[in-house]
């Protein structure tokens, strides 16, 4: 190993010392939305409405004069997901009005053919999307959509939108302005039943890449993120497979982006490598969404897992649950909660700040690529005087003690794949 490579080696979770150097190149506030590109916005969005308790709140399609694409937006508290599907016809586009300033039908179709159902854009609210684009590109970011001002015809409020490359053909979208509706201006509001299973906001979005440090350097130089945490194969792997991971964060640590790379030389192929092959490149592996009561949320989600909702990874064995009180503290969960933790297949872990309760869905679509993580963080919700405050992002960590269980679940899931010579 060269001297340069040695300097770039991860020190691992146990030896990493967290420090916030406040290096953002511009004002980063929090996640604003996630946009998926897909083949059928209506049906995909309805699955999320039913499975996650996120009713449709806005749309843009033929009924609103959009001849280019259909878009359905669903929301639960701060969480906003948009689903965009291109129209595939040769009718005239004359007079078409569409919210996104730089939509390209061929690009969208090629993205869907390559990745299937996948995240196209990480929408992040910033202080000024023009400044963000200028400073990010000055720092080496690849510009995708230069800043453009959108004016909402119904309210007169404005939003400035710009985009840079995140990884591969996934973009990081900066938004700013006084427009406070869901997603983008000029969407048509939709009245839907008040469905809510308790999901509150996006906690973090995990990116899988072939070479982690290349992406880390790119994002740190472009955006100014700092390192929030790291994990090596020794921290998270099983005897069969592993990964390396570095968690990036904004100054306020409300935008967290872990970046994973595969490791090699193990009995089984890394799940990150499996993702990269089936996704045909780098992209968003999973989205972690928060709830203030994971037991209540999971009761609702579990009711729907076989009837149009989302299935979850298998629960760990009895030995795992016998050790939970020892792992997180005997007084954190009641006896009833410990029982339900096991019944719902939830995982529990802690760090020096708090406790993390989590569970992972199986992949969202046909490919073993993007999935969800449902989490609750316990702790970090009081200031030094004991007054309530917004919970610190990352409180309780990222489930280092559970990664082995997650990997074993993924390994068991992958064993259900029929080898090519047996298909």
C-alpha cells in the first residue's frame, strides 16, 4: 500500500472521532423531496400511499396541460416523494405546461430502462439555489440544470431550482425561495383522505458506488460536506460479505448521506456489488425515514405488507433479542416493547448519544436495488437545560451493531435467486 493509500484508509467506527469543521460551501437546510423516475406514476405512487401512509397531495399530467410527463406527489409530514413517468406518444407538445424546467423524455426513458424504479433526484432546500450551483460547480461539481426561477401561477410565490450531478445519472437538486407547496411550483393540488402512519421526515439517503473515495472527494469539494462517521468491512460485515462506508453531513447535520463501496475477497459477493450490477451503476441504495413511534408505524405498515404494501427483511434469531437489553440498556424499552420489538422484527442499537430502532424493507421493485429503512431515534431531543429541541440527526448512530444481522438477512434473501444455469 502506498503512502497516499494509507492516508486514505478508514480508521473504523471504534477509532473515528466525530468533528464538525463547518465546511459547507453554501447554506444547506434539510431534505426537501425525493423524486423517483418510473414507468407509471399513478400506480407506483398509490402503492406508497397505501404502504407508507403517504396520500397524494399534488399532480401534473394531461388533466393539467402537461403533455410531456405524468407526476404524482405524495407526502407524510415533512417527507415528500414525487413519481415522474414520461408519456410515450408522438402527439404534438405544443402548449404543454410542465413544472420541471429541464425535462427530457429520452433521458427519462433511458434512465428507467437502465435502472428500473429508482431515485433520480435528492431535493435539498438551501439558502440560495443560485449560490449553491455557482459554488458547487466552482468546487468541481458537474452542472446538470443551471439555476432557473419558477413562479407558481396560483400563488405568485417563486422557487429557484438548480441541479448538479450526484453520482452516475442521479442528481442533487437545490431549491430555494418562498414557494411552500409540495415539490415544485405549478403542480395541481389534490384532495385525498387524511392517511398518516406516523412517518415524519427523511433522516438519511445512502448512496452505493464502485469507489467510495472518488465520490467522497467529489461531494466534499463541491458541497463542503464533512465526515460524520465511518464503517469498515470489519465493523459491518459477516464472514460471507462486507462493505466500506463513510457518512457525509451538512453543517447542521440535517442532511446525512452515507456512501458505500463493495469489498471483495469474501465467500459471497458484497450486497453493494449486487446493487451496482442490478442498478447498472451507482445510485441511491436506501432512504431512511423517521417516525416518533416505530411500534405504531410498523403495526400499520405490517398490516399491508402482503396486500399492496412493502415486505420487510426477516427478523433476527432469538439469541439476538435476548441480548437487546444488554446492548441498549435495560431501562430503555419496557417488557411489552421488547416483546413487540421481536414480533415486528425490529432491530435495536445505540451509540454514545442515544438509541436507534430500525427495520428494513425488501427491495421496492423487481430489482434488488432501492429499499426503505424505517427508524426511530431515542435521545438527543433536549438541550443542556433539559428543554425540548429538534432531535439531533444521527442520534443513536446507524445501527453498527445490526449491520451483521442486516447482511445475514440480505444474504438469505439473495439465496432465493435462482442461478442462471438453473433458470
